[in-house]
C-alpha cells in the first residue's frame, strides 16, 4: 500500500502561468539551440557514446535551465584545461557537472509540471521557437 501513497504524493507542484511561460520559453530555446545534441542522444549506439551524448545535452540545456551552475562548470573546465593530470581539477569538474545535472533534472521535473498545468502556454512557446 505504501507504493500507492508515493504515486499520489507526486502531484504536480503549483506553478503560476507566468512561471510556466518562462519555462516554456527556455524549452523553446533549448530545442533550437541543442538540436544537434538531442540528435546525438537519439542516435547513440554504445553506452560510452550515449553517456557522452547525455553529457553534451545536459551541458547544452544547462546554459538555459541553470545558468549559474553552467557557468561554474565552464569555469572548472577552463581552470583545469591548462593543468596536466590534476586530480583536484577533475574532481571539481565532476562535482560541477553533478550539480548541473541535478539542477537540469529538477528543472525538467518543474517543466513537466508546468506543461501539465498550462499546456497551451507550452504549445504557444514552441510554435514561436
């Protein structure tokens, strides 16, 4: 019976129409800017290729969904690029990517809730994009 409780508690979070419009606008930008990354993700064959495609899509979408976390990852990559075999630098990059990934996943869930509550807002934003 606990399993049914979990599904009922996963009700969509309350979202304003304004916030839904902002989320929809971001999604429209992501769909146009990250088109190649999405294609890579849909056509990957090996586990490694799919992992790289997923990372590419996360980084691309992250610039719109989570600009602060995206900037942090980019800074970690830039700071690390000049250093050879620096474990601390790699750990910082891994952490920054994990934080970005969590932020993108949370944003994605919020977007799903927004789309369920305001489908017309999403339809309108995606037509513009």
